[in-house]
């Protein structure tokens, strides 16, 4: 091989190496990037519904949550953690006056506070009525009956039998939900706060017909409440079964010998069958 060819070969290799180094330098070189810091938007914790809340539902544990909300978009009707840090605890026994949907912010106009006007109507299911009856600590299972318990309503009355007085007790309605015990809600003037006073009453959840029966039998004797076990009704849902009138108060007729015995609201009448 001639010297000229060797020289050209060495120059070619050198050129290739230089070209490779230069290309690597251009490729690995990072362009200058100008970093601009974006301003962080200020947020405020706002009380929102953690799930769908139906009208009348209790705002108990797990239904509400605090969520960061842009400060510029906070409305006066919103409940913020800065203004009411204990709002979740204060609203634990409140009820929804109107439906609240998941992610919707909570405002006072949509809730009913416990003890406030309209609270009882907010917890009543559609078609049911709230009626108060006079009781004593003795006739209410010694004070162990609490709201949401299920009870049987028992009537005790005196019957005059040929100059002798007999005492008779019978169940009027079974499986009744208790709404309140020994609580009387009073409001002195319109716009004033509603106060809760103690009294010897129990507020029961009944149908319109059952309310009429209780209002009538209350004047016939003394009403007592018998607390029902949570394991009653063979595992069936006590709430879906609802209160049940006993046979002596549901207007059904029974046969007594050849006659028909009609019992309405506890009053017995006979009809002779021809």
C-alpha cells in the first residue's frame, strides 16, 4: 500500500471520528428552557355532600366531607371550615329539607336542624303522621325507650261489670316507631329560636287511621308503651312492616255463635244472623 493511500485512510478515519463527536455534542445539547412559575390559586375548604342524600335523610357520619374550593368562587351561602370548623358535628342529627346530590355544596336553606321548626315533618315518611300521647316514666318502660325504638301501644281501661270494676289491658297497635320521648318543642314568638322542654309525652309515627284510633282510645284509659326487641318479626325488616292495628281495632268482624261480633275502635257490637 502506498503512503498516499495510508494518509488518505487515516484522514478519513479522523474525519469520521470528528463528525461523530460533533454530532453527539449537538444531539446531547439541551435547549435553553425558560421556566415560568404559575401562581397557585388560593382555596377554602367547603362542606359538600359525600353521596346522594334524599329528602328527610339524616346528615350522619359519612354523608358530608370537606373539599377544597377556589376562594374566588366561594358563595355566601356555602358553609366553610374557616367560619364553622365544627359544622360536621353540629349537623350530625340534622335532616335534609331538600335532596342533596354527591359533590353539591351544603347550605342552610336545604337542611333542618334538630329541634328546629319543621324538623319533625322532615323526618316523617310520606303518608305517615306524628301524634303525641301522654305517658309517664312507668308507662314508658322506665325511661329506656328512645327515639327510633319500636314499641307496642297498650291500653289499660276500667270496665264496670254489674257494679264491679274490672281492669282490662290490650294491645292497640304493635310495631310503632317512636319519634321523640319527653320532648316538647316551643316557640314563644315567630322568628324566635325553638326550645326543647321536657314533658311526659311520646310522639309516635302512625298512619292517619291509626292516629284516629289512638286519639280516641287515649280518652278511654291509660296508654303504655312496651319496648320491642330488635330481633322481633323473625328477622324481617321492622321498618318496612310498619305499625299494625290489633284485630279489636281494625274494624274486622268475628263470628260469636250464630251472631256476628263487630269490633270497631275497641267497641263491641253484636248483629243477630237470621
